[in-house]
C-alpha cells in the first residue's frame, strides 16, 4: 500500500515557482527542486510525475494567483489615464527583491521555451489572456467615458499596451530604475488621452 503524502502539494507547487522563474525550466534540475522544496526525489515523482509535471502545475498556480491578481488591477482601477498608469506600474513593478529580480514567470517561460511545448504554450497564453482581459476592460471604459482620443482603436491600444508590458517586465528583470520605468509608462500612455475641450 502506498504511503500517504505528508506535505502540502499545492504549497510545494507555489514554492517551486521561485526556482523555475529564476533559473528557467532547462536550468532547473529535479535535484534543485528537491533541495529547495525539502522533498525527496521520490516524493516529487509520486506527487507530480516528473519535473515537467511539476512545471505545468507551477504555471497553472501562477495563472490562478499572480496573473489573476494582475487582471484585477485593471478591473478595479478607476477609468482615467492616471488610473491606467498606476495599474500598469503596479503590475510591472512587482518584484519581491529589487536587488535580484526574478521577472514574470509566464514571460520568462515564453522567452525560454517559445512554442516548443504545446502544454506550456497553452498555459502561458492563458496567463497572457488574463492580462489582455484586464486591459480590454480598462480600455473599453476609457473609450466609453471619452478619456481616450476619438481616433484610438481599442484593439490596437490593447495590443500596444500588452507589448509594452512585456518590455517593461524585461526591464524590471534587468534591474532598470523603477523611477525611469514609471516615467516610461506615463510617456507611453498619455499621448492616447483625449484633448481637454
């Protein structure tokens, strides 16, 4: 009879994210995970199948937590240019250790693995989809209340902001000054504002 698990499998999944996001999928060994999680190799294999299985669980957990929280930033923000800038800054400037930023797990994974693993692509795209959903809600509210320029095409606006988010998150991971990044956010967004009557 198999022995019952004596550890919290979801807590271990959450803890594994830090290793994967810092070292990447290829740069993380099953022994690295064992040491970081304080679990035996056999416990990891029994609970998750293998490193790939744990990696997919980690991506799922990230989407349900951090990606969902990022979406909520836009959903709950006031529909103003300042509100959009604050939401973008709150999303991209979210590093636990500014001296050793790990970056966004979904972006890091997409950059490392590209489209080589369909199971991974499905999860990174789902995470990106939450960001786009939040942006769409915000952009539509800005459009409806007349905050955006009349010639602003909402889909193009969303796509532009999403692309900029990827770049800003990369800058954060590269250790760029948060003040400079905030200024870049404001400079990118304010030209889309409607002129005051």
